[in-house]
């Protein structure tokens, strides 16, 4: 149990139980929507992000993926009107999304939002995103906000669908509009209940990395529109990114490097007939290895994890890193 947990529980106890500014009950024109907020050993800052989200959304499911739960925190959140699911990291981040989606759909929500604990949303986030969802004009959709990477100081581009290497489109200066994309980042994204029914669950054998990319590619493969909404910007960090001139590195731990390399090969290989991007993971693996060797600590462990994951992806070997390669995993994760 972390030192911050008593403070986190106090924050949850004092958070007001609020309702969404958009009515989702008792109004014919409104659509019920809900939020899945994923927790993992949350700090006081992350609990504050949850409080901000609860102030805008009536149906909130907090899925706690922490190995050991904090009963006081869970009790406090439940008293504030939040449904809490102790998932114990079963199926990783994908498992949390699936458990939360099942709970919200059982409650009658027609639109589901995903939010990671380190994501900070602005006032009116849900209202603006719901308008974008309505603008798709489709009962099935996957819509994500414009992501501002705090450490890089710029927004992530949209990746328009294309047979060969798609040309990323910069939308930093776009104030509004829906931009077609092969995928969107999961945190802050929204999808309809019908989308989930058609596509099925997120891949729990991916555990953490490329879950959103695979789901976006799956949606596009099924003819379901995927958009990045330039009218909503969400600030987020992707690892402990540090710049080194024109290069940058995320400083992700070795085990996460394994999943990134493996799942990239597997996900892009699944849809190679429609988008010829199966060659890209090899280039990414080389690039990440170079960045690790130049700028990061624990070089051998991280490079070993990258190429172990790459080979497993080529061979279609999924599952958890520790079950597939217990000795390599032990080496990569030892302190």
C-alpha cells in the first residue's frame, strides 16, 4: 500500500457526487454515456483527475488494476457514486476496458469513454466529445480527442487510412473538425455500444501496448469510421519522454518495451492485406534500440526485451511476458 493512499482516500471522500451537464436520463434527445477510469496504484494527483471526470459524467466505473487494492479508497469512491471493479490487472489494460465496458453496457449506456488515470480533461470535455460523436452520423464510430504530448510540446498527428505508408496529418492548429485516422489513442476516446457489439472485446492477450491501435485497425477493417476530433484537446504524457536534439526517447521499462515490439508486429501483421504496414515494426524496433543504446539506462535489458518481443510477434506467440519467457522477464525486471 503506497504512502499516498490515505491522502487519495481523503480526496475521494471529499469529492462531491455530481451529475453530467448533458442529461442522459429522462430526455428523449439525450444519450446515456459512461466513463471507464482505469486506476493503477493511484496517487493523489490521479485521484484528482478522477474527481474532475466525475464532475462531468454521471456513470463512472473505476477499474482498479493495482496488484493490491486499497479498501478505504474503494469504499470512499463507492460512497461518492462511483462503481469500483477490482480487476487486479487481469488482462492488463485491455482487461480493465472490457470489464468496465461490460458494466456500462449492462447499465444501458450507449456511448463509452475510456480514460487513463494520468489524463487531465478540461471542463466540457464530454459535452464536446458527444457532439463530435453525433456529427459522425453513424451508429458505429470510434472518436478520440486531439492529444497534446506535454513533454514534446506538440499534438499527435492523425494517421489517415492508406494502402501504403500513410502520411501523418498535423492538426495542431486545427480548431475543429473530424479527421479520419487509422486509430486513436485509447485514453479520452469514445465508442458506441453498437461498435463494441460488432467488434468484440479488446485484446487481453496484448496486455497493454497497441490495444488501441489494433482496435482502431479492426474498426476500420469492419467499415466503422475512426476519427480524431480536433475540437477537443487532451493533455497527456507518454512515458518519461526526454528530448535529445531531434530525437527523443520514452524511457519505458524493459517489460513494456517487450509488449510494444511484440504487439506492433502482431497487430500490423493482422491487417497487412488492407494496409501494407507490416514492415514498420522492424523499423521501429531498430529505432527504439538505437535510442535506448544512446540515451537510456539498463540498455542490455531493454534491447533484449525489444527483440524478444519482435521475434514473438513474428511467430504469433502472445500471452504475458513472464509466462512466455520467465528467465528473460526476471532479468529485464530485476532492480
